[in-house]
C-alpha cells in the first residue's frame, strides 16, 4: 500500500506558530524532504524531531521528486517542509504534488503559517479579492509581462522581495504602474515586525534613507475598477467611430456585432452608434 505525502507548514519567524498536528506528523513520517536541510535541522532540533531528512529544492526538484515518489510507492510516508511557511507557495513543492497525483499518491496539506496571507490580513488593504505574484521574475521579458498585467489589476496584489532589492523594485513599480498605495511588511511574526502604510513614492524616499532589513512583503492596492473603465472609455473616444468599427469588423464580426461592441466600449446605446454612422455616411 502506497504512503502519503504531507505538506507541512512551518513558522515564518516565530516558532510558537508551529501547529501540534505538524509536530506530530513530522515525528511520525518515515522521511522529511526539506528545502534546505541546514536551515531545517535547527527547527527539528528545537522540537526534538529525529526523523531522517533529505534535501528537496529548486535545483533537484525533478530528479529528487522521482526518488521521493518511488519511496512513497513503497509505502513510506513523507513530509515536505520549506525554509519557512507553507510548501508549494513560491517553492518547488508544487512539482512534487503534481507528480504524486500522477502516480496515484494521496496528498495532505497541513495548514499553518504563510507570509502572503499573514501580510494581506494586516495590510489594511482590501482582502476579498487578491492575487499573489511571489517574487517578480528575474527574466526581463517575463518581468515586463507581469508588470504590464499589473497596470490594470483591480485586485490587491502581494509581492515578495528581498531587502537588498526593495528600493529598486519599488522604483520599477512606480515607473511602470504609476503612484499606488501599498503596505510594506517586514519581519512578519518576529520581534521587530513592522507594517508601513504608505505610497510607492513615500516608500522609496523612506527606504532610500533607512536601510531595509529582513524579508519584505509588498501589498499593493489595485486599480479602481471605475477609474479603469473610464480610462478605457476615454481611449476609445479618442478615435473616430468609423475607425472603431473597423477594428471589430477586421476581426470577423458582422456589422451588428461590431456596433454592439462599439456601443459598449463608448458607454452608449447601439441605437446611438447606428444614428452616428448614418450621419457620417450622409
């Protein structure tokens, strides 16, 4: 009978955030797969956990996953832990989960600390709808694409960043997105935890003068949906009605469909568009 894969959330700073269920599971499983064994051994020693440990990280996530799957298929129970927080969030755990399901292995996620959710709930920003970007891509093309999407993102956005790159990222966000309100959260759950409710401009000024320390989470306010709709409408009104129609007709729409789409873009009725087109023809 195959074993089970357990995704075990570990503290993001404060060891008191370790759950009883995770402690019990880490002691009972046959093997612990850790993102960084040198870091995780401190955690295991603190809680007197003697379970064997192996490394599972970004650079061995495929080959090591095959080994772990084989162990699971032999009946061993395996727990996955990351350096901090919930496995599968901004780390290679998602690859192992996918492969486990493909192999018919049962997977359980043991909830606990997660920097993204912790930051969101104490950010003072809207929490009903949000998106998580983790660390922005290092690849220039991918990074540019993500920033382009964020220009019209109406949901609250969560971004991770290292302290030595914080100012550079804040400047890039200001340049690409324009002024936005945000909360900069540092040292979450630790003694020197801080939440700075500010704007991109103010945050750049502050952290240029005050060196940021500790891992940072940026919680960025989304674009106002009504303002975004108005901006889009104004951009359509800047072109002629015939040019606007031609854009949809060239996409294969018939005249009625194109008129309906144009009317929606311009915030008027289809009848008005029809009337204006007649006047242009005359």
